[in-house]
C-alpha cells in the first residue's frame, strides 16, 4: 500500500473529504489529490506531518505498512497488537511538545505516556514469545507425526 493509499484510507476512516483535509493541512486540493493518487510518490515530510495532524493520526501510520504479527492481533484474538505502538509514540510526541512549551501537567503526562509505551512493548514481547512457543510445539508435533507414519 502506497503512502497515498494510506492517506486516503485514513481520510475516509475520519469521514473527511480531500478538500477538508487539504484546507486543514494548509495544502492545495490539487496537491492533496496528487499525493493520494500517487502522482507525488515521495511527498515532503512536512506535508505528511500536516496531513497526519489534520487527520488526527500518528504520522507513522501514514509512513508504514500495517503489519500483523499473528493471531494475537487478529480480531477476537485476545491480544493487543503492534498497532498500539504508533498511537503510544504519537501521544508521547504530543506530551513532549507540551513539556517543551512549558504547559502545566506536561511532565506528568510524559511520564504516563512512557509508562504506557513500556507496558505495551512488554505485552508485545509476551505475545511474541507465546507465538514462538506455539510455533515450536506445532513444529515438534508435525515432526513427531511424520516420524510415526514413516
């Protein structure tokens, strides 16, 4: 999926028109359309940042392909996937900007965002380890089944 396709998907998910996003991001409608259609394959990072802000999504969601790690991230899979990390990082970035601007309570917000990010990374590590264990068990089961039939 291209950057333009990801922008279009995020825009549609936000229920916004191209024109609304272009205006909110300070871009021309023609430029916004060219980015979405892939005519501009490598848009300026500042333009992407403004589009992400207009859509109220983390910039990384426009830059990276979504990746599913396995059943833990599937709907109803019982776990939270790597998709939480871009949001955590986006929130941390916002909190750091607030801290740098000297806003009251920003230091506490940064600490809370860091704690949430650490927690979510630890959850993902646990999910990854559980997935490895399941894969190893399935592999051993498959090898044992082949040995019995031989």
